[in-house]
C-alpha cells in the first residue's frame, strides 16, 4: 500500500487526473470483482451425527467413532471463500465431543475452532452445536476430534479446499487421489489413556496396523485374545484399497497423516513423486522417490502414470524411525482390471473417490 501511494505522489498534476480516473476505474473493477467472487462463494450445509459403531478397519473388529455411520468421516469438498456449516449432533452416550478443523485459520470465528475447553465446551450427549467457518485458503486439510483421545478412536476425515471459482491451480493434473493415513491400535482409547497417565507409566507400544483411508490389514493369526470381537481376514472392510488410474496421466495425491504416534514413510512402486504443496502452502516443486510424513502434516504430490502401464503398482506406507513392528499399509495403484486371486485377500475395494 505504501509503495502504491508513493508512486502517485511522483506524478505531474495532469498525470494525476488520468491516474485518479484509472485508480477510480481500477477500484470500481475491484468492487465488481469483489461482488462477483462473493456471489460465486457457496455455503455447504452438513448434518453430522457422531456415534460409536463396530467396524473392522484392519480385519480386527472394535469400536470406532463414526460420523453418520462412516469411518473415516465424510470428506468435505469446498472452494476457497466458501462457508462450511456443520450441525454436529453428539450421539455418544456418555461423553462430550468437539471437532477441530485442522489448517483452517478461523479468522473472525475463533469459537468454531473446535478445541475442547479452550475455544468451546465439549458438546454434551444428545446436544447439537453448529460450526460455521470460512474455507479461507486452497489446500489439503483434515478435521479431527479434539477432546481426550477421540482422534485415536477414529474421529477424523478429509477437508479439501480447491482454488476459488474461476481460478486455476499453479500445476496441471488430470485427477486426484486422496490418502488419509493413520495408525491403529486394538486397545481402546480409555485403556491407552489411563496407562499413559499412570505412575508407573504404561507404554501403549507400537500400533497394530496402519490405515489408508481407514483400511489396513492385520494378520489375524497374531491376535492373542479376540474376546467377543472377531478378526476375519476375509472381511471386505479390510481388503486392500485400490486406486484406479489411467495410463499416461498426471494425478495429484493429497496425502494427510492423522497418526497418534507414528511418523510414516510413503512410496509408490516405480513412481517418483513431485511435491507441490505442504500444509496448504505451495512449494517450489521437487521430486522424491519416497516421502516422510508426520502427524498433522499434509502434502500434495504429482505422479505420472507412465511406468509399466500394463501392470499394477503397490502403494506402501510404513512406520519411520521406530522398531518396525507394525506391518505396512498397502494399497494398489491399478491401471487395468484386477483379477481378485492376485491379492492376499479374497476381495478388493475401490478408492472411494478415485474411479477414473
Ligand atoms: Cu489438528
């Protein structure tokens, strides 16, 4: 702003007149532009209900925290400048709940930040709270429970903010693949929580599995005490995720980690990744063979499907920097029809948003 004023002061009076006319028309253009961008901004109204349900994300059945009966919770898609309204009903019988929108700045709406006992009281059982905030900046984000260890119980999902209507991304791609990564413990969150705050301290150990979009594979033969909860490796809920892609196209992978403990490493067989975004910020593109990702981080990576187009490729996610006791999470990047018998599990499931 200062340099703009300085430039005007250098002008002759004749030029000033021309300039003031053009400044006026520029201002008018800005106003019109401002109104038109306001007009294109949308409001997304969502009705969510948080409850417990039984699920077998990695073949071992346990209680998970779900939104509208889904784990992970529904993906929010918005454009920069849109308003998101989430009417959140707490249907957990005996505990409060909040949801934090990780990466959203909440300018002017601090009460919607969803941090329990800081920006709001937990929403009581059977009560509803309305979160209303602006998706202020394009980027790859997520949301998660922010009370006790509810995030570790599975209360999370994706929040994808695209560029404003009429604007273009700085890089080109043909499709998107979203990968929400998490670590998964079979012990319930209350046993973990009491152990971690006990004296003597009771360490939670390594996660039993890693999940990609809420799906992982635990080897049920290792299950020591199944109790009433079943472990079934043929359960369709834990069959490997398949991302179908077309040959010779560029895809934007949006990779998000919501782990409790694990730092992760991700690699795709025979493919390099070009990192273009980190935590909602564009970065100077750089190319890697594999990438580390820490809890709460998000990245966008471009991959081009130009390698061995007649075969499928594994996407592998492993724990970094700790004893490798947790088996990697695997997904398949498929470029052709996949015969079921080629996989260690009887059936396969498709990536939810990536049918290309
Ligand atoms: Cu967060």
